[in-house]
């Protein structure tokens, strides 16, 4: 039997707080994380103003593996390194108690992390001259910068991979990590996802309304930002060293379909269940990425209803967090692992009136007790991608 990939460390920073506990308690209380935001950096024309799910701070009290010169890091790299430290500690690792560095890998998912920094370097080099560009700016202006910085911080000497697949980026990263563990290519994998607010996303958010997951008057969701890091390792190895297992990864599927994800959502749902050997009727929860987009919410409603009808509880955190881009899927995984542990699903904020053109799904306006079965995370985006992850309790 091949090893079972398991999540042993979880840490995140979201618009609702700088930890999993803070975010979870805020979701249970029905709070949202939206605030008016303005971005002016000279790179894009004009000011970008929108209501958005912004991080409260950059976790200033977290040591980021004891590193110095953190001001040289991009915001994405800084967040991932600091959240990564918390996930590492949550997995029970630290000085004198860590996996073999050569057997420790880093995989990061992001939709656009590093792009603004890269454009800034190019602009400054062309307008100011290359001699006035910081030597730290170039390396930080790349999509692989955050993964590389996390690898350096954690002393990981295994593979370093960055994947980008829209809102499904985190699920693709988790797929790579689970494969590393199952095939023995790594003892432990730091799986990260990050995307932050930039003027382009804020400008797009000016056209969005109040997030209405599956709601009749949904018109898009405000942008959100988040950083998530999981530690994934072989479940048997984790238990042998006395680690807590948050959840086991039973199945993962990531597919591409039509322009709105409609043709990929249902097949991804079915493929993840098949890989995990789980029947749809056994699911205790479906965590949806619905955030108020007319097309992707529709794709997920039909996929969920087609698989489990209207009896299985469905939860989406993005009515409270906004559209968190490449961090979406890993946020769902982290929160679903917590829901399984607590046997409770938070309410879905902001839904409003149900859309009569969508099939009924069991969205709740209040916390719901869960049965002890596995859960499925479903993520779609407007670029035709869909992913599904089946999680089960140990």
C-alpha cells in the first residue's frame, strides 16, 4: 500500500485574522473581513479604490524562522515565510526536531504572486536606470521568489516548485506535494499559497458588489488576500513521531473545462471521490469556493447538487473573505480540516435570497453540526479550471 499523505501543520493569515483560530472564530460568529482599500504605487495609472478583504497586518510578531533582513523580501515572500514558521511549529518541527533537509520540499501555488514586483523592476530599470534598482528587487520580482524564500527559511533542500492555475493554484500545489509523499520523493512538504491585493485586482474590485455566494443578486466578489501554509507528510511517519494529523488527503483532482469551469466542476468532483474511494453519500460537508460570481457559482451549484443533492451541508467562506485568487483552494482545505476536527461548519456569510435558477444546495445561515464522514473541497474559477480535494479524519 502506498503511503497516505496527511496534513500535520496548518497556518494562515486571512482578512479575518492572522491565524486559523482567529479566522475560524470570526467565521462562526458570521463576521466579514471587508474594508475600503486604496492602492497608488505609480506603476498603474490612477488610484485603485475598492472594498476588499485586506490582511490586517503582516504578522510582525512572528520570527519567520529567525531570519534577518526581512525588509528585502516582497510582501508575498514575507507572508509565506512568517506563516510557514507557524505551520512548521504546528507540525511539531523545530530546532533539533525536523525532517532531513534533503527530504524536505516546498511547493507554492499563486495566481500572480511576484508579478507586480517584476513589473516594478522593469519600470524602474527603464525609467531610472539599472544602477538605481535595488539588487534585492530583481530576485523578489519572480513567481518563484516566495517558494525559494520559504525553502531558505526552513532549511529545505529538496525540490522547490511554484505552480499557477488561478483559484485552483493551491490544489495543484497540494497534488504535487501528495505525489512527493506517496512516491517517497520527500519526507515532508511545505505547501503554500499566497496572493495579495494590488492595484489591478482593486480596480477590478470596483465593479464587484457585496459577495452573494449562490445568491439571486450576485454580481462578483470583492478581491481578498491571504497566505496559507500546510505541512504534508506520510501519515504513518507522522504518527510514529507523535505528530497530530489534522486530516488525511484521500483524493485530489484538478481539471480544465469550459470558460466558466462548468464542464470541469462535476468531473473534478467525481474524480476526487473515485481516487479516495469515497461515495458521495458518505460526505459530511462540501466546502465550496462560491464567492458571488454568476458563472462559477452556477457551475458549483450544479456539480454539488448533481453529486449530493440538497442534503449534505455546504459551506463557502468567501462571502466573508472575498475572492482570494491563488490562495482560495488551500484556504478551503485548511478550514475544512478544522470543520472535520470540530464536527461543525460555519455559516455562509452574505448569501441573501437564493437564486431560483440554481438547484438547491444545503447552505446554512448558522453553524451546523456535522457527521463524522469525509469532506470535499470544490474550487472553480472563471478561466475554466476546477479542482476537488477529499479530506478525511484520521
